[in-house]
């Protein structure tokens, strides 16, 4: 059995720290002073409507986007470098899963070969050893041997997401950043993937940053949550607490907008008008950001 | 009188069966849901209401929409049905609107075609945009689709669908691409307009919570068949089909008590891939040999009509 080169065990403490993160595209600020701390094995949700800056935040964490300012610290080390060594180190600690992983698989390779690919980059050992480890990973995510021998186009959406998770786990990362990872899946398949993610977290102590527009999904897969609007964190706290006793009007609007049998559409419409942009923006400005370095979230 | 009556609809392309024995009815002023996972046949069924079938499809059964016998109707009658008596709203508003034409032209062309004078059509377009909550309709009619956000453009499409005051509105995942707050507004709009005009609506969605919130009655589809039909309240409180219950248990909810979700084994199937007998039996926790013998008949159980041999084991 091959193991990836051991990453030095960090001093016990957060596995991921994000401080004062800002990302501008030209004059437009997509991410505005976002900060949080993630402990090993924790699961943090980032929710908000489209355009609120969730994906940009996730991409900065994964090193796919350079922050305008602010820091990302992984296992105690600030990861800013763009050298090959720095990128490999970051990839060893943190992996990302996208909504549709189809484009990230080489269409000419079998799924098993794609899953073995990161091992070639990160782990010593022979091809045979890598193949064995890939088989083990596919088994861990519930993919059959037959699915492993297939090209990506022959897999269903759920199977492809399992394969993406297997490949991300190959290097035994400490953090998985998932961006709308179950959004495109049918509800029965979504439940399978959520269950798999729960088992993996319990079994390996991996930590999640789970980006989603779906509050129901976030409730089931995270312990803490950030609510983003216009690039800013407007509310944060324990997921269950935030959903039951939302304090920011925007969080309340999001919750009221979720359909339910006693859904009062006229009220939602009135709420939306009453809490129109000005009121919300005012609340935005008044919402005090949590003190830097605080570990509540 | 129902505004939509689909009975015993079978549809196949070549030797691939896609729908079997689909029965769906929508009354005047009623909102009826069609729910199920992808590939279950929701879109094929709703398009059948307007006589829109896949190329080379063989169709049998019975479809009456707004008084028109769709399977017997000629091209002219179908065109007339789609233009004046039944309208459709799809998931992606950008697919319904010609991107190079102005929104005003989009709204007036149907009215003009049915003989409304240009001036009156223009005035109606302004009025419709106002009704769907678009600010400054006078400017909006001169704009092009790309100048609108997805939510705003979906309102424009709804305005177009309602221009002819149809008896029947087919809405196929009309809010799936929208944010929740926008979804709530668009649904509120659909419901209000429907209430005001007595339009019957077939509301297609994969979202059970949305169906529960919006619909009076719901059909659950699986692998090209209807497996359960019930009033919304009954369906969600006391599902009769194992698939319906499994879907509810698999759906995470943001409100109420936090309940564990339960995954369903396997994946959704199309009719062609489904096992013989009960289509759900390879995923059903209650399946036994009897379930393989024949497709279960539809029968009443509680407030439901259900195609399962043992609904009493789902909800007594
Ligand atoms: N590469 C880019 N260039 C310019 N603007 C961008 C870029 N990426 C994202 N944005 C903008 O940043 C905002 C936040 O986008 P995103 O992070 O994708 O939000 P979310 O994932 O919450 O929907 C949006 O207004 C989007 O248009
Ligand atoms: N034009 C077509 N030709 C052949 N098969 C089709 C065609 N349209 C849809 N199908 C198949 O019919 C089944 C039902 O499709 P659809 O009604 O679109 O499902 P849903 O809307 O419930 O997701 C699917 O298996 C789909 O692949
Ligand atoms: S008929 Fe049998 S297999 Fe089909 S849903 Fe009922 S119990 Fe399950
Ligand atoms: Mg995004
Ligand atoms: Mg469809």
C-alpha cells in the first residue's frame, strides 16, 4: 500500500483560516472581507443567492483565483506561493469538488485511471500500487469495478460525482471544498451523495467547506454556516441556530422564500417589498463583522 | 369540464417505450403538479398536451386540451390551440424568446396574429408587463432579452403566455433556474394570475416542497408511468406509494424538526430500462415476487390512487 508523502502534522488547531479575504474584478468587489476558521473534521456551509460571492470564495481557497487581499492559512501555513511546490502542497491539503465534474475528467481515460492520476503526482510507489489504491478509493465511494473501467461519458451524474470525490480523496486532503456539489443531482441520488459525505467525514476527520444555495442541504451537511450577500457575510453561527432563529432580515427572507405547505406567497411578496434593497443594504452596513481570529465560525 | 384530459397515453419512439398508460387531468382554476425525478416522463407528458411529440413518436390514448382533441387535430387546429387556448412556460426563458427581437414584439406578435389591431396589442403588452411586476413597461418593451435578468425575463415569458388569456397553462420547471426569493415571486405571480382568470395549470417540478406549496393535486411519475395521484395535503402527510415516501425521506428540509435523510438505493430509470412488473421493484424496500408478475393496477388507498400492491405497508 502506498501512502502519499506525509504532510507534517500541524500543531492542533484550525486546519483552515481565512482572514479579511477580498476579491475584486476590476472595480467590482465580488468578495468583501470574508473570514472564518475551520477546525479539523468540521463542516462549514456558505449559503446565499447567485452572485453573492460563494464560488469566488471557494475558488480563492482552492488557489484557482488570486485574492486581492487577505490571507488563506492551511494547517498553520499561509499559502500564497504560486510555485509548483506551493501548489502541490496546497493540493495535498485541500481539494475542490464542482457541481458538474464532467469537464474535469479526461475523456480518453477510464475513471480508475483518472482517480489514480493524483497519486502519480503526489505519492511515491509503482503503477501497480497506485492502481490498487485507486480501486480501494472507488470502493470507498461505492463505485463498482465496472464503473471504474468505464470512460466518464458512460457514468451517470451521481456516479461521476462519486468518482470526483474518490479522486479528491486520493491525496488524503484535510479539507474538501464543495461548490454546489449536489445541486445537479436528482433527490434520490443527492441523498446518496450526502450520506456518503457524512460517512467520509465521520470516518476520516476531513473538514468541509460546503457551498450551496440550498438551505435544506446545508442544514444536513454542516455544523456552522455563513450567509453571504453581495460578497459580504451578513450572518454566521451554528447552522441549526441560524435556521431556527435567523437574525438578519436577508436570512429571514431566504427562509421565508422556501416553499412549504403553509407558504404564504402574499406575505413573501410583501416581505420582499418591505425589506427592499435599501433596507437590506442598510442592515448590511450595520452588521458587525465578527472579530478577527474568533473561532465561532 | 376539465381543461386537460390525458388518458391512457402511450408513447414510443422506434421500439423504445417512453410513456405507458399516463392519465392526468386538470380542472378549471386548478393547479395540478407533475413530480418525479429526471427521465420519469414529466416533460413528455406536458408537451403531449399541446401535441408536441418527439420526431417519429407513436402515440396512442386520449388527449383533450381546452376542448381540442389533440391526437385527432390537424396542424391548423393545433396552432390555434397553442396560440389562443393553451400556453407553455419552460425552465429557461432565454430558450423561449428570440434574442434579437425586442420584448415588445415578442408580446404583441401572438395578439397581432389572432387579429388584435396593432395599437391595442401594444397597449395590452404594456398592461401585461405591469401585471407581472416589471417596472417602467414603456422602456421594457423597447429592450432586448439579454438586458433582463433570468427572473425578469421569466416574467416577460409569463406575460406572453397569459396574453391570450388561455384556459390551460403548462409550466415545466418554470422556476428551477431561479433563486429562491425570485422563485417565490414568480410562483406568487402565476398563482395570482391563475386565480384571477380561472386558468387551469399543470405545474411540472422535481421539487416536492414546491409542489406541496403550489398544487391542489399531484401526480407522481416514475419510469414513464404515473405511480400515485393524490390531493397535495394527503400526498405529503400520508404517501401511499413506496417511491413517494422514499422521495420525501430523501429530501432534506430547511424548516421544521431536523430529520435524518434516507437515501434510496439505485438510480431513477426510464421506462425502457425499468424491470418488468412494478417498475420500482429493483429499488423498493417492500418488493417481493408478486411485484414482478405484472404492472400493479391503480387502486384507491386513503386519499390516493396508487399503483402498488401493498400501500398499507407504506401508510396504514
Ligand atoms: N472572473 C470574473 N470576472 C468578473 N466578475 C466575476 C468573475 N467571477 C465572478 N464574478 C462576479 O462576482 C460575483 C460573485 O460571483 P460568484 O462568486 O460566482 O457568486 P455565487 O457563486 O454566489 O453565485 C458575480 O456578480 C459575478 O458576476
Ligand atoms: N425526443 C426523444 N426521443 C427519445 N427519447 C426521448 C425524447 N425525449 C425524451 N426522451 C426520453 O424519455 C424519457 C422521459 O423524458 P422527459 O419527459 O424529458 O423526462 P423528465 O421531464 O421527467 O425529466 C427520458 O428517458 C428521455 O431520455
Ligand atoms: S408493487 Fe411491490 S415493488 Fe412496486 S412499489 Fe409496491 S411493494 Fe414496491
Ligand atoms: Mg456559484
Ligand atoms: Mg423535464
